[in-house]
C-alpha cells in the first residue's frame, strides 16, 4: 500500500514501507528517492499546532543559525526539509534518511549488538561518540534549541564516533513571539525536575540526560541509576531511582548491581568528577549546577587525546585510560562479562544487561 502526499509547493511524493514508528506517527520510505524518508503524524495532540511547528522548522532550516548546524557531511540532524500533507489532512515532513550514514545509537549500548555491528569498536570509539554527542547538543543549545526528549531512540551513530539526531519535530524552540514547547517524557531519560511534573525542559534538563547517555556509552550500556534498592524496598523504575537519588556512582550503598557491572574507577578522574556533579545531590536538586554540554565535550575530548589512552597487552580491543594501571575489561571478563573484545564462551558467561 502506497501513501500519496503533497508538499507545500504542490509536488506529489509517494511513500512506501514503514521503517520506524513512535507514539504519534511513523516514518516511511519515499519512492524513487533513496536518500529521503518521510514522517507522518496522524496522532498529534494538537494537529493545527503541529502543522505550524513543522512549517516553522522548515523555515528555520533555511536561516543562518540552522544552516550552520546542518553543515558538514554527513549531516548531523534529520531536519524537516519540506512539509507534507495527505489527502486526509495528516501532516508530516520530508527529511534525510539517517540510515544512509549512521546506525541506531542503541546498537552501541548493547555489547552483543555492538560486536555484530561494530566488531572493531573500542572504548576509544565510545569516548569519541560521547564527545560528539555532547558537541552536537552544545551546538543546538547555542542556537536556542532544547532537545527535551533526548534518548537513544532519537539518536544515531557511526563507526567513527560521529552522532546524529532525529525526531527534530519534538525540539523545544521559539519562532518570533511563538513558543513551541516539548512535553514529551521518556522513562529513564528524564531529568529529576521533569519526572511526574509539567515543568518544561531546558538546557540543564538536556545536560542531565546527556550525562546518562555518556555513562551508558562509557560503562558498557549500564544506566547510572540501574539497580535494586539496597534498603530492601521494591524496585519500581529507573525514574523512581532518579527521584530518590539511588545511584551507584554517587551513593554506592544505595543500590545492588550484578557483580559483573563495570567499576567506576575505570573512568578518568576528570570524567568521574563530571558525573559526580551531574548525579550528586547538587546536580539532582539544582539543575543549574550540572555540567553543561560544552563542559562534557571539552572533558571527553581531553581524555581522547594521544597519551591519555593505552591498549591492553592481552587484547588490542581492550582500550582504557592511562590512569588505570591494569585493564578493567580483562577484570570484567574474569567476573563473567565481555564488554569489549571477543565473546567469552566459558560456562556461566553473561553480559551486563541494560534495563
């Protein structure tokens, strides 16, 4: 079944198979245009407001501030290129197909998927990816955009450590006197002040979720607020752990984790300090005190420079900080988990599993 749509200029665009879907809409291939895809949103809460939002994004995509964001190859943003409408009045837009240059970000967080998609990836790649993501977020913030619903589902990455962002239609931004807020929330990827709250996100909210994603990249996919409450209370959700400050990184006695979880001391001290600022009492209670995206980008780039990383003598895919006198990834394999390198096939082998 094909779907016929029309752009703002009246040009017909024929859509094909579904390649992705979310809570409000779906993404389709575009016939005879392999570099493009189209998103249609039939379940928008306010269809007229959504149409104005997309029209504004298309227009802003031609302004100098956004042109700068879209420069470079491959483009980091699946920005709306033109509006679309179906014969039934459903609004959507054309955008670049991120699959042409990237893979889903989620594949970098799961050891098995990572080994299949990027068998040569090391912790050095994870550092570069984290730095690239932080730089992308810093650039968006500098031009007045807030992501608001930052999460793995919206992100893309490649083997070189470059990152991209999709679902641009959920960004929070202003256009003249009109404000387009982001009211989306994703479990496990919401700052404390946004959990069970109508408070709109801001740059500090994005910075909190950025810290979560950086932790997952550098710690083998482990969410920083993962774990059963150590005081015997039942586990409800990651958001409940965030709300109650249960974080192994800042309060080791607050949660119980699998014995194969990566140790926090595999991180350089400077990065540990950034996590402590983001997830500690100050970072959770005072959003403005969190490290911003620029601070994360600078810190991660500094740890990626020559001389800051070393390679294990036993496995050349075991890369770690020079501050660690021995290989943390070999230690993990001894405890029954393989984060980087070849799969361990010994009986009883397991992996760190993300919730």
